C-alpha cells in the first residue's frame, strides 16, 4: 500500500505545472516587471491569433466563433496547466484536414465526441509517461504528413480565394479540383483582388517588417479597403452571421457506443497530432530560450484543454509553433503571457465582435495559403529527398501521398508502421551473430587464454575442430533470434561444445528468450554442450526470470571466455 501511494505522489510531483514557479518563495518568484512584459507579449500574441483562429476553424468546416472559443479556452488551460513556460495553445493547421473529415462524416456532435476522446487519450499519455517518447516519431513521418496537410489546406482555400460559385466542396482532393475546374468560369475578379492584395501585404511585411504580424496587417488593410469601398465580396458576417458577443455555455452531445466506435480512429489521430505538434512546439521554445519543458505535464494540459474546449463548443487545439515563437520574441517571461493572450481574445468577443463581420473570406484564405506554404516547408522536403537514405525517402513520400490521396488518419498510421519496420530493420542490421573462432584461436596463439598444459599449436587444432564460438551483437530481438535458429545449420561438423558470447547484448525480449530455449533444445538433440558467457544486465535478469538459466544449468553460465573454453574442453561433460 505504501509503495502504491509513493508512486502516485511521485507522478503528481512530476506533473506540477510551470505556473507553480510564480509562487516560489526562494526569491525567484513573479514580479510586477515580469507581469508587464507578459501583458505586452500576451496582447501581441492575441492580436496574431485572432485571424488565425477564425481562419483555421472556417477551413475545418466550423464557424469563426468556434476558432476563437478554442483559442480562449484551450489556450488558457494549456498555459495555466502546461509544462512549458512559453507555449501558446489554440487551433492549428495540423487539425484542419482531420476536423473537416470528421464533421463531414459525423457532424459537429461527432467532432465533440472525438475531441473529448482525444483529450482523454492525451491525459493518459501524460500520466503514463509517454511524453518523452512521442517526440521521437520519425522525422520523415512528421515531415511527410505535415507537407501533405499543407497541400490540402491550400487546396481548400481555392474556392474562397477565387470567389468560385460552388455549393459545397468535396473532401476528396481530386474531386475537389475537378469541381474547381468546372466552376472556374464563375471566378470573381474582386474577390481574387482582395485575396491577392492580402497575400502581397503579408509577403512584403514578412520580408521588410518582420516584427509586424503579416497576417494581421494583410487582413486589417484589406478589410478596411473592402468596407470603405463597399466591395461586393463574401465576408465572415455574410456567411456566418457574425460572431456572438458572449462566451459559450457547456454542452455535451448525446453519447452512444456507435458514435464512440466510429470516431475513435479520428480521435486517436487528433491525440497523436496534438501530442506531436505540442511537444515539437515546446522543443522549439526550449531552443529559443534555453528553458526545459516537462513533456508529460504538457500532454496532460493539452488533454484537459481539448476536453474543456470541446464541452464549450470549440474544436481541437494544440501548441502553436508560430504563436509560441511570437510570444517569446515579444518578451514573454512566464505562462501568464499565454493566459493574457486568451483574455485579449475574450475582450475582442465582448467589445469588437461586430467588427469581425466585415473581414473578407478571401483575406482569411490568403492567410491560410501562407500557412500552408510554411507547413509544407518545401526546402526541408527536398533536402530529405536529396540527402536521406532511400528508406527514409520512401516513408516521406508514402506518408505525403497517402495524406493527400486517402486521408490523414490512414497516412499517419501507415507512416508510423513503416517507420517502425525501418527501425527494426536497422536494429537487425546493427545486431547479428558472427563466428568468433578466429578471435579465439588468435588469443590462444598469443597465450591470452590458458591452454591447461597443451601446446599452442595442438590447442588451435583442438578448438577449431571441437569448439564453435559465436558472438551476438546488438539487442537480441526477433531478427537476431531468427539468425540464431539458423546457426547450427551452417556448421559443417558438429562440435563437442558451442560457446555463445553475449557481452555486446544490451537487451533481450521474449522472442529472443524463446529463440535461446529452442536453440538449447537443438544443441541437446545433437549432443552439443551449450555454454553462455559474458552476459550481464537486463538479458541476465530476463533469462533468470524466464527460467532459462535453470534449464541450461548454472554451471554453463560463465563470466569469461577463458572459463567458457575450459568448460568446453571437458569432453566427459554431457550436455
């Protein structure tokens, strides 16, 4: 009972949010000067998040209000409870495609269910300590599906950017572009001008005035122009009826096992994407500040943020790399800046919500086109193709193509499976079984091993004929286990003893143990004495626990190669 309680409180101690540092009593606590810096940074990030939150939600099939609710609620929870001092949470481009698909198949109720499930999964990941492993998802996988998401986001913006008259776009990539080509004659020059104008301003601001948020500048300028000139373009107000000037109330849809079962794969993808992107964002923040985040605490906060946001009418959220970087550059000192960012958006909803009605949808589409370009990271994509091993390139291309052609859930699953197989292939290539007889004879010739009264030359002859020495290198997993099963088949003459050296085996799994048991049976059938030497650490404990060492006989488990040779030379011993 004591042990269970101790472990439980140890987990809780490690999951203390970074906001706890604000109340430190050792002189390193919070100050009014730090609060002032956080207020400035939070307001700047809130202004940056405003158009992005609405744009991501609209692109995903939701309303602009849902995007703002998500940035407020999930963003506040993530900053309050998270494991990073500088993380800013909210809706991001990574979720656009998956949310769009969930809403198309299961409606908004299905999305809320998937978001709650994803939040629960994230909390479990954090509590179980998986945070430190999630960040090791292979680089080609994350690059492949991120680039694929970028292409899909760009594709979804074509309709609003060009002002095409299409009732409802197909979620399938090729069908969507077929509709675009058929509707190209309905292109609206004024809408296209608004989109291009926003795009140009964003690019110019990012190039010559990088300290100014390009998205905010582009949307603000073209919104003013559109309003002053009364341009006949579709706006947030004309399509969605504006943004409510009140905060949402909690609401849970009617849950059923059928809905949970249907959305579970999508929920898993949302949880995995949230974990990957949030931890990647936290790592970027660490690199910019020299800080060190707590991965597991961050995942728990992401989970809670997604659950609360879903209940209050939001969409999935995660750590946003661009907003987090903006937060740091603006001078943030603590998680308070992220909470101020959320409060800034609250003030916008309460006092400036009607102003959002005038924002042209073409401007928001231009913002997302820039986001899609940033996500695709073409230079990084090309660099991997040019410099990475063919196996990594195949994973990259496969994940990228499947994201576009099939769907993101399937692409992530296949990409991770491919990466696992590649990892196992490389582990097998690193490990293996090799004959060590030549090494043994060399040691005998130079007197490194005792010959027990025999001449060196005769010892070489004796051992080369009657003793076989094999060395296992690397982790003893199923690939190496299969090699071991084939070892006896390649021995020309049956020896009196076989020495298995394991000094380079750091770990063994159940398949490796089963292979050793089978190998021992083969040796005994052929009257070969099996001797294991130089085993240590985890492999020894695992073999003891499995009962293999008792079956082998403790006398046949020796410490050094010298002892193994002496044991093998005792011809009267029966295996």
